[in-house]
C-alpha cells in the first residue's frame, strides 16, 4: 500500500474514528485504526466491540492495500507533520508503515491485521432520514439526562422512537428526565431503539450543521450515516420505562423566568458551596420573585432575588446545583416556564415558545 493524502483531511478522519477507540482496550488491536486504500480513496475504521466508526476520504492511491496502525501515534504524527501532504508506505515484510511529511520520516510498527475485529453482522429492518441539525438539537437537549450508573443498563442510553405521529428521543436517570420530539419524521412502520449514551454523545460531537442523517434500526444494532461517516452501535436490551407515570397532571406553582438570569444566579450561589456545583441551592418563590440562596460553614452565604411571573401558591424548594443548571441550559431559550408540584414533587421545565420539549427534575430534601 502506497498513498498520499492531505494532512488536514487525514487528521479530521483520524479524529472522527478516534471516538470509537477505547482508552483501555481489552485487545491490542482495538487501539489501532484499520486503513484501507483503493481507487483513489481511503477508508479508516475503528471498533471497540460495542461501536464502530468508518469514514472515507480522497487520496492518491499508488498501490492499494490495508493495515492496522496504532491510532494514537498515527494521529499525533499527522497533527505534528511539517508539510501539507503526507505519504504512507506499507512494509508488510517489516510489519511497519513508513510515514513521510516533508523531510520528516517515521517508521511506525503495525498491529496484526487478523486480530482487528470483523465488522458486525446485522440487518436493518427500518430506515429513517432527518436533517443533521434537528437530530443534533434533539440529542443536545436530552443527553444530560442519560444515566452513567450501570445498575439499570437501559437508563444508560437514550430511547429513540419513530412512530405515526412523531419521532421522539427520551432520557432519564432517576432524578432527571428529558424528552424532545419532532413531526419531521412520521411512519406507518414504527420502530424504537435504546441507543447507548456513548453513541449519543459521539454523534452529538460528529453531526454537522447541514446535510441529512440516515438512521437504520435492526434488532441488535443501529447504524447512523451522515457526511461520509458511518457509526454502527450495539443497542441496549430491555424495556425503557413509560415516562408518563412520572409526569404530574396539575401544578401547584408555575413561574416564567429568564433562563440565563436564573442559572447565572445559581452559579453565583455555587461559589459559597463547599462542594461547588455538586452542592444544593434553595429557591423561595413568593410575590412574583424568586429568592436564590446558598450557604456553607466554610465559605459563607449568598442571596439574591429575581423577578418572575408567578401563578399559584408560594413555594420553598431545594435542588442540586449542577442538575438545575443543566436543565436550564438544555432549554436553550430566553425564558422558561417551570411547573412545581410541592417542595418534594418533580418540577417540569419547558422553553417558552417551544412546544416540542420538556425536562423534569426532582428536588433534594430541604435542610
């Protein structure tokens, strides 16, 4: 194999497949990237046994071939290369790749090709297409509520449904819940999948601001195709909870408040918390204003008031600071409507002017 490729193109490709390379691989081959070259284009593939990413790009291919190259050293070599073009020559007899950029030359030992995982065998029974910006926005608004605790594996993913009325993305971790939907995609052949949280977060980083995303769903795998990239992930098994059981029908207190104004006040309150954003903040709602307060023996106390539009009774309630900030930021709106259901019931947050999204947050015990 002999190829020549533009440095910036190659680096972007390596950074893309890098999302599926594990920090602590269980097999040496998983730390490598499979480089395949033919017909004036190259393909890079990474695979961590749960997810694989493949990306293709243009190159001058003088001699086709394939090799598995350690991803970390190859990526850094490309990043630090002195010239705009890079040439690679595979030396099968020496189990190495000769890397050339300008006057810089490096010989990189390759990994055994036969040990690199074969691509998974899967069948996709359903296929849907939606704009990348829409999919990216849906993932951004729910990803914060994906659980990182392995006690309930189904909660470590986002539940994606395609139905007759809409497509819907939902996540919950036991304390927070987020749901975003869109009528852009409707189908008379419904499907659903629990997409692992890592795949959701990687897609969020890789999706662009234009173009289309094609989503394929099978029994055990889902495939996402966009911008010359294919991400294939194993799906989580199990039944995702019915979120309707967590949503109260009526509110006791409702407020409309500036989202940025509130979360900035909460961030200021975090300054006097011993645990910072892992601490708690108290909200006191009364007479069309919300009082934000926090204190600690070690650092002091904070208090400020923000004007709001209030409906219903007054309320005192306490939240984890980081969780409340994430709820407010995910709304991505100038103002939010927050419905409260007593001091210990869930609160529901909705962006003003957006009727296709809400999030839920449980309070902490008042002290």
